[in-house]
C-alpha cells in the first residue's frame, strides 16, 4: 500500500466540517483499498487535522493507510474560520489557490515529495476529487491534464456509509 505503483488521487473538499468530514471518511476508504490519497486543504484546516491524527502521512503509522494530509501553503493559518471563508471567496484568491494546488499536485507526485511536502513519494496523481465549493480542483486538474471529478459532500457521505455496510 502507498507504493509508487498504486493509483494516487488528490482529494480537496471545502474546509467546513460538513464538507470535509464526509470527504475524509471517503478518503480513508480509498486508502484502505490501496489507493494513495493526498488530502488537501487550507493551512489552517490541515493543522487541525494534524493535531487530530498526529501525523502528516499515515502510511507508516499504526493506521497503515496511504493517506497524507498536505496544506496548500496559503499563509492564512492565523485566520479564524469565518474570516478564512470570507478570504477564500475573493476573486483574486481563486487564481492563487489554483496555482498553489497545481504546485502541490506536482510536488506530491514527485520523487522529492519528502523534501517538498513531508510525505512519502508516490506516483503522480491520476485525478483530483473536489467539492462543489472548491472547484479550484477542476481548474488545477484541467491545467495539469489529469482527471477532475466533482463529488458532492452528500455523495461522499453516502459512499462512505455504503463501504461500511458492505
């Protein structure tokens, strides 16, 4: 699991809990199936996930999942969530986030990913799964010529529940 031969996807939900939690549950199921998953969000949100999970890369932890948490490097970790949400809605932020996401996708799929992003090397991502409010994933995927797929939070939650039942 998590080897350079396994498929690699980037998952980028919107930062609110109602969106991020279903996407994270779905990402964990993908990782349990042997797919390398890079879960991407704002600097603030990733710092919260790191505090909860204790590691940026769960591949070599007790969890043993090829799941990695990587921040955009947006420089806004100091903002409370309500101000961060307002900031992300500004038109100039959209292009900045797309650029940061493109760089991240290239970094996490490179042999230098330890040095660049603090995660184990993996194959280049084959697609970006993004939320209806984080359509930056679509633009970054399009520019990098990889697949991009819109996944609504309710569908991510339904898929997660289905995986738990079967």
